[in-house]
C-alpha cells in the first residue's frame, strides 16, 4: 500500500506531466502558426490567399494565446496553492491536447483543419472547465483571481 508521501509524489509527477504536455502542445501550435504564416506570405506573391485560410490562421493564433493563458493560470495556482491542491487537470486531457496539436502539425496542407480547430477549441474548453471546477472548491485569494481569468477565457473562446 502506498504511503501518503508516495501518493503525493505520484500526483506531483502527473501534474508536471500534464503541464509538460500542455507546453509541448503550445510549442507545436506556435511552430504550426509560424510555418503557415511563412507559407501564406510566399503564396501571396503568386496567388491570392483565401479569406477562409486567413481566418483559420487568426483562429489558430487565438487558440494558441488561450492555451498560453491556461498554462500561466495553472502555474500560478500551483505556486500559490502548492499544498492545498495536488492536481488541477486530468492527465488525459493534456495528452489529448498534445495529440490534437501533433495531428494538426503533421496534416498535409491543412486537410481537416476545421475539424482539428473544433477539437482543439473543445479540448481548451474542457481544460478551462476542469480548472474552474478545481479552483471553485478553494477559498483562497489566488483562486478568486484565477476564477475571474478562467471565466474570461471561457466567455471569449471563439466559436468555430
């Protein structure tokens, strides 16, 4: 049977693993956005880039910004509530997020990009909802600020 200390260590590893997956997903989104921007800038010299493609790129940048905010909020909560809350997100959600971003990065010339963007948006909403549910259970000053920030993200998540 695991001791409380061993269980705490395991939860810390899982929490850090979740953040690692989120950070890797964010890097993938930034690389994907940069690569597509370069490709679109090259294409504008020879052909007109479709308005829909520009809208997708704008949406991709917005979702990357949202993920960055989620990571920042979770890191702030881990620092301020270190002993009170052991895990904010389910590890599976962070793995799903990374897998969606990997699939987007590997897809050829934006195939299924609308479906991938919808899945990315849904995954970000799940992350926000899970964090909201975790911080609402704590009566702590940083929880109040985090709740406001998360509600702001939830309200402004773009429709796809």
